[in-house]
């Protein structure tokens, strides 16, 4: 790795380390949610009937089933999510967003969007934003060649 490559890598590493903490801190402070809890609620809110099979939710959040189950249990305790069994398959467990969870997502979203805009979007010119899109696309082609998370990161493509 040459000096230019190393400098770029170190900066990317710094962003990868700093940004999750900033997002998590804002959500905890303003909404009492971790970033991952918010992400789980958001994925459910965007799903038909605000419900997903636990294995589908794990895939969309790139989480292991044990980690997701633990988080869903915490959210159940706060009455934001409820588990239920599928109509056609009693063995399948689903997570469904409750009215309390839907309200939590709606209340948390503006502050989360403001934080993302401040620290990422507004820090870039329109040209840099396009470049970042191209850069992340190139990286995702290597990181997720089978596009397992494609439905998640392509859901807002025009």
C-alpha cells in the first residue's frame, strides 16, 4: 500500500469508527433508542403490514438471529414490537411493529435525518455526493457480490 492509499484507508477507517457513535449518541439522547434498534424499527416500518419474518429481518439488518432476537426482546419489553407466528407456517416467527413502535420511528426520524445531513450529506458538494455514490457502489460490488443486502441499499434508487 502506498502513502496515498494508506492515508485514504486511515480516513475511511476514522469515518467508519466515528459515524456509528455519532448516530447512536443522537438517537439515544433524543429517542432512547440505539442506532440498531432504530434500524430494526425502520425496516419493519417499511415492510408490508409492518411485519417481517425474523430471518428476513435479520437479513435486512445484516444481523445474526441471536443478536436480532435479543434486540427484538428489548423492543418487545418496550411494547414497540410484537412477535407472532405466520398464518401458513406456525413454525415461522415474525416481528411486527406496534403502534408504539411506529410512533417511536416517526418521532426519531427527523433528528436522525438531521444528524445524517449535518455529518454526511451537507459536508459534501453535489459532485462529491455523486462521487460517494459511485465509490460506495464499487465497494459494495466487492463486499456484497451476491447483493444479499441489495434490497436494503437499493430501495431508494430511482
